[in-house]
């Protein structure tokens, strides 16, 4: 006898429909083919125990189970349920006439309980694309998979519920999620707000400009000046996620197993803050099983690197290509996967090893050579990809003791959204460009050319401040964003002047001057 059930294999962001074929003849052996990993091969023992503890016996026969396509690597425990159902059906313990209508995914506990799996959302999208009538998942994955419309998603607690449902002896209602209502309800629920920040108006302005144009930003200042505090509040002023961005972001988090029970679409932009001891693989993704790294988990959001010079230099250098291409291709002997990684890179650092260079309240004990070596931990090519460089001074007591709160995140976000709307309209017909930070040299010439006075200011600044040639395009991009924030079609000299003020690290005399 021969029976088929259907499942899916997730490799990177690609999902492939897997046909689980089970054949039974006289004998006593169990064969599992189809290039499954250790978790798939161990499914035999889990299935046998689950069936036994739910009133069924594992068939004493020669069973051959194949996961087709057989040349595609299968990973994870999500194949337990389709294999168990196929074995029951081929043994005549349940009906097989409805199996072709449903895709099955789930890990089996020894008591027959269904446990959650990774990648439920991309699997649900694949099931809809393949025109399956429904998808059966563990109860914990139900909400996540149900955000996909035009597909009946059934969350089950144990294998008996699945058997009874497929036999038609019990009825289950598909999970219904009002995706749009849930998504829009949680968009503006932020725990952190810029109104909590006292003083630091210039830094708030720099963060507003960075958010408006999607620019990468680095903050330099002594310990306790509020670098991390303000970086953590950056998502609260970014434009809200669109539904398409949210779906893409949620898929990545689903593959990585970062979606909690009862959670649906991610409604706020991700904020990832890896520790400086992070490895290259953890940052970009990969490993024995291809999983997304921190840069992909930050897709459509913010990647925050606190104390940037403390990161391993080789680890930092792997950021260069993703920052430019906004995607990462991981090629290994056994697989090649591509993950999107369009994120805002925000970093913070001290100005010197002791942290107090330029601090009026503390004396710096570092020599110019030590400061220069500390700064050299960040390479020029990486610094080239950071548009805004912002110096932070300690907050004076008069600002700290202010009773009145500052400007709220909502007020700043309104200005940012207006500036982004201008950019969306400007780049409407340009593929892959959504904000000023993504402009190519051709687009800069087209949209970011200053007037003669602005060009003169830029020329003087580059000569006097010893700015490198790489700073030129960055200044024009930032100036374009500043003009958009003011609703100006033309880039004025004041916009150029402000943008020049955000290139402090490009100055050749950093270690020789006082802040």
C-alpha cells in the first residue's frame, strides 16, 4: 500500500513543497530516504512513542518513507506530523482521501502533543501558492500562520485531533486573524520616547535627519552622555512599517524561530543590538544550518553597534558589502542562501580609550598616538558607509534638572514621515531606491545638486577641514534630506553647512585637536 502527505522544507527564504511518500510491505524494517538531517532521522522514535501513547501501534512491517524531492536537504522536526499521519494511513488506521487537500507541519512529543516549529509563516505562504485547501500546524504556530489570507489554518494540540479531523469525525474551525486591525493597533506602542531625553538637541536633530533619509549614523561621546539611550529611541521616530515590509520582516524572524506564541505580523521596526563579542557567522548568518544573522533580523529596522571599536575588526569588515548591497549571499559547500538586510546602521563609541577626550568635566589621560590607534580600529571603507558622524557632549546640570519634558517621538515622527513621503514620490520610478541614503551617483547629480553658494561652501570646507573625497557624496545626500525636512525643492547653503557639520571623523586632525 502507498500513501502521500504534504509538508514543506525551508532553506533560507526559499520554501519547497515536500511530498512525504510512505510504502508498506511485509517485513520488519524502517527505511527513511530523502536527505534528512539528524532531527528528521530521529523522527522514527518520536513517532513510535507518540502513536503508542495515543492508542495506536507502530506497524510491524517493512516501511519505506521518502521525502521528495530526494536531493533537497531536509532539516528540522517539522516532518514528524506528516510522517506519522502517512504511516497511520498506510496501515489502514485512518482514512487517506483528504490527505491531498492539506499541508501538515509539526513536531511530535512522546505523548503525541504538537510542538511549535520554525518557519510557519513562509510555509503558510507556500501552501497558499500551491492551492492547498488548508494548513495544519501546532497550536502555538496558529496565529503566526493565520496572517496569510485565502488559506484555512488549523491549529491542533495533539495527533489525535489531527487524525479525527482528517477522518471527518470531528470538525475544527480555522483560525481567523484580523491582520490589518492587529497590525495597525500596535504600530505606535513604544515603551521608549524622546520626551524622556533632557538636552542634547543637536543629537536629536542628527537622529531626525538620519531617520528621515535612512542614513547610517555614528555617535561619538564620553561615557554617560546618552548615546545608547537615544539610539534605543530611534525606532520610535522611524516611519511605520508597511504591510509588505512587515510580511518580509516577519518571514525572516519566523525562519530564525524568533516569533513568540500568539504573535502575528511584526508591527514595529526591529531594533537589534548585538554584543561586541559577536562572531562573523552570528552577524551575517549561516552556520551548519543556514539561519539569518543579526543583520537580516534587523531588516527594515535598526542595527545598533554599541562601543564600535570593541568589536572584532574582521567582524566589522563583513558589514561593508551588506551596507552597500542591502542583501547578503552566504555561500558554503552544501548551500547558498540570500537574505535581505536593508537596515539603518547606528553605532556609538567613545572618543578615546579612557573615554574622556574633549570632556570638560574629566581629564583625558590618553596620548595622541593612543587616540589615533583607537580610531584606526574602524576602517576607512566602513566609515565611508556612515553618512552622519555626530559628537555628543555631556549633558549639563541645568538641562538635566529641567522639569519640562522635551519634544515627543510622535512630533518628530510626523516630520520624518512627511520627508519620507517626498522621497517616495521622487524615487517612485527608480527600482530599489526608497530614500536618500540609497541614491547612486547618477541620482545625486540629478536630485542633490546645490546652488553656487552651496558649492562654494562645500569647496572651502573640504579644503580647510581636510575632508576626504569620499565625504563629498555623503554630504550631498544628507543635505538633500535636510532640504526635504524643510520642504525645500532646492538644496540651500544652510543645508550644505549643516551636512558638513556631520562629518567630524573625516577630519585629518582628530587626535590633535580639542573638541
